[in-house]
């Protein structure tokens, strides 16, 4: 039952599931979804969320973090201090413990740092990600101040809860203390204190003391690693830049982003995680007119060892991989199961191998000049799209001193070459590593079988070539033929009925809120506005094969806005799914015309059951939540809202666009809009700020610059991460 719900596997499932309470896990996951979708209340839509579920994690420089003193050697030591005002200079009265003078100065400096205004937080790339696909709390952070890659044990370690949540915790502490004191008084025969005194004491303790900040659990890439940079390992004589080794231009190093990937066992349980990070090293030209040299370096850290994903994961990421390429990439993805890297480069960094199929279409370099989104990045830099995707191995990193052999080994040759029909804009590898989905700038999606884990030497092969334009064209033709046939049968019955009268469903009109930006003047010959731009992103669930839950594609235009398409294969019935395979044709089952600002590129996550969109509309920052039908356990929820149409003619005259911009393209409803989330802590981002999002079944994380509106605990930091914890303690 747990697997048929398509829930993400339970973390650290090392014993095959023999001692796991799956029934309790199902109840927990369904409760989390009820809180997010609003099913637990009587409100039908746009519930938003209670304020107590919101948390804020301020991001400040390391020297402004209030870490425990060096005497706290044990992780189990609980140490806290009272943070007083500036006029209180008696350090001994602030810290009631035996510390030496150096530690006292350390704490005093930390207290002084708390009174300073921290610098602004700028996210130039994907800088944070939850490592768990289920309910885990671990996350990875690319520190915007130190540039280090850090792994934190919990997103709530340094989080500030809302004032409402803090007050509820105070009342809970007061209630627990009253019961506890009364029980102790009965046992020792002491007079009972008044309930008011006990409650006041508990509330004072909760609201006045501040715990120390929690340091990262593990630092994967530290500040010291920047000083160990040896340019000979990247541009020296043992690298592909040997012909340019005389160049001594300035080198800039920029992070491109971090991400987390899941490795699955054959039984679809999670074997471990792989954290990936990419950076670009660029050496400027010595003379005017020469092209700068670009080197791409990809790091990967895994917690399940090398070889295969059958080992048990550990608590630390102690296995490191490296892959370097002499070129500038514009899209990449990691296969955690097989330690492979898929990358598309602006120009081929490898010599053409005669053993590889490197055939290119004649229209490879023909890019529509009017489609600027196909030629530039979000920051305005130009991109030269290519048809080729290279599959490269991730090389196990050797900590020993660099040798010519090791330097060469970190620049591996491609193991496979995938040539798409049109220039590639995006692609994604499914968690099994056996399927690659490729999106092109012509609005097509190609499904490739990689076979990288096969013992045979078979090359990757294209299984399907899906076109968005052809899909809507065929659908329009089939609907037109059906409407003509239906209109012939109805003409005899409707001759005496005035055609100008329109019957409006009152209940349906109530769903036309500020999210449903409908166009009532759509030509009947064009039943739906369908996208024709490039496939800018492809979203896959990180814990299931692509044929099990399908995938979502994003197409964005600076004029028309953003559209999401849901692609599914076959049926969602769990009884029949075991017979389906990737060879079954994918088709578009639903479409979402996002009612967001066209100038802002939204962030999207998809886990098979829900689609979460983080963007900006005419009011401000907003989170949109959509429910996707991917298992028959949710069928009743979709059947309850099914409204029968009176006639095919009436259906063809409308766009059938529901609240939230949802358009279901088949007879069966596959997507419905369930919630929108607005909060003061979401705002503050400027038009040029990046919008970042990460989510699993319990947490939703996004960047914000108004986090201090959630709650205050004496810190001045207002920029950082907004964390929504869907686990409501009041209902558990």
C-alpha cells in the first residue's frame, strides 16, 4: 500500500523494511498532504497555511553566528546563554558556566556581532537543496558569504518560529510544567505552587533564553580549499589546455549551483544521496582578440560509497568524485546510481570520435533570432545551443599529491554521445539512470534509453520523439471532427432554443478568483492556448522511474508567460502499472497556464503527486500548489469535483480553464488547483533577484528578504530562507 501510493521511500531503509511501521508512515504522509492542500478544513480552495507552520532561517556571515564556545566538546552538551543589552558588560553574569578568558571574549564578540546589521544575501545560482525526498530534515547550502558547501542536519536548527508558534509552545510548556510539578508535589508531599507561578516561569524560560546557533554537520568544500587551487591542474601541460599553458591571465572562479540526487536500489528503496556542485574557471586572454579559456569542474559527494548503490548510506558524505571538462557547459545532470554526468556544452570540448554517432541535423545552428529566450541566459549572456549531450564518468577523487596521471584522469573522455534532432535546451535523468528526457528549442521532448549500466556496449537510442505542437494539432483535429458530428445530432433538438442565451454555473463562477486570469474572447477554432516555445526545464520525481508518475515540462515566453505540461504514459492504475514500460507512448494529459508575471521566471518542483510553483503575480510573491492524479487512491478526490457538461458544443466554445490556470485535456481529470500560499515572509525580492525553491513531502524552502516579519528573537538578520514545516504539532 505504501508503494502504491507513490510516496517517497523512507530514509535510511537499511534492513529491507522488515521493522518499519509503514501504516504509521502512510498516516504521516497523508496528514502532511492534508495540511498543504487544505483538505483538513472546510475551505475548498486558497486555504493558505496557518502562521505557526512558517519558520525563518537567517543567513549571516560566519563571524556573526553565535556558535557555542570551544569548551563544548561533546555534541550532547546543552549550552545556552542569556543575550543582554549593550549596557550590560558583565560577561560572567551572562554566562553561568566555568569558562576561561578567551572563551568569554569569544562569546562577548559574538554578542557584539548580533547587534550589527548583516550584509545582504545574494543568490546568483541554486544555493540550497533538501537532500531527502520524503520527510528528512537534512539540507545542503552553498554559503553566500564564505563560498563553502555545507551540509546541515536540520533546516530547523537555526530557524526562528513565528510569534504564534512561540506562544503555543509557551502554553504547552506551561501546561506540562503544571502537571509535572503537581505530580512531584504528590510524591514528596510538598505544598503545591500556584498554577500562575508555574506557568509564568515556563513562559519566561521559553521566551528569554536563546540557544546557540548550530554549526554545519559537515563541510564538503571549505574556505581553505580556495587557497589550495593549483592552476596547473586546470590549465597546465597535462590538461587539454596544453597548447595554451604559456597564458598567464587572471582566473575567475564562479559557482554554478548545488543539487542533490537520490540513488535507488533495485527494489526502489533509497540507497543514499549524491550532492553535486559545479563551478566554472575562466582565464582571460593575454592579448586582445584571443578567446578566454573555460574549464568546468563538477564535484560529487556520496554517502553510500563507490561501486554500486547496494551499500547502506552513512551519516557523512565521505566519498568524493570529480569531473573536469575543457569547455563551458549550459546544462547538466547527474546520474547518482551509476556515478555519471550528462552535460551539454556551448561548443564541443572533445575531438570528434569516429566510433560515436555524431550526426547533426542541417538545422542545428539555425536558431530563431526572434526567440531571445533560446539565445540568452536569465542574466543576459548569450548561449550557443548544441544538439549533443555527452555522458561522462565521475572520477573518484584521490587525496594524494597530484601526478600527471591523476591530472589527466580528471579530464575523462565521454563514454557515450547523445545527438538530438534539434538544439538541446534542457534534459533530466530519471532516478534509475536508464532513461534520459531531452527538451529542445523547437518544443519537442525526446526519450532516450541510455543503457549506461548494461554490460553490453550498446549505444544510447532514441525511443520517442514527442512534439507539443503536433500533439495539440492532432487533438484539435479530433475535437473538430467530434464537434461536427455532435452538432448535427443536436440541431434538430435545439432549433427552438435561442442561441444567445448562456447558462452559467454559479458554483463554477466562484472559482474565478484572482488566479484564474481567463480570456473569454478565445476563438472557437482555437480551443486552448498552447505553448510553442522551447522546453526550458523538465521536472521528474526524484524517487520513481519516469514511466511511473510521468514528468512535467516548462515552456516560458517573455510575452505569454509560463506554461506547464503534464506528460503521462498509459494508465495511473497501480494494478496495470506493473505491466507498463518506458516503451509506452507518453502524451500530454493536462496543462497549466500559470497566472504569474511574465517577466518573472517561476521555480517548479514535481514529486509525482503535487506540483509546487514559486513565483510572482500582480500582488507579490506566491506559492501555488496543484494536485496530480498519479494513483487511484486519490481518484475519489478528483471525482467529487467533476462537473458534467451539457453538450459538446458548449464545451468547445469555452477554454475549459479552471482555477489556477488548469486545463485538463482528456475526459479524465488529472490536475486540480488546491492551494495558494501568501505570507509576509515571502516578499522582499527585487525584480533582478533569483527565485529559488526546494521541497519534499514535509518541508518547502525558498529564499526571502523579509524573514524578520515571521518572528524575532533578538537577531537583526532579515534575509535568508523561508521554511514551511507541514508537520503540525497541534494535530499530531
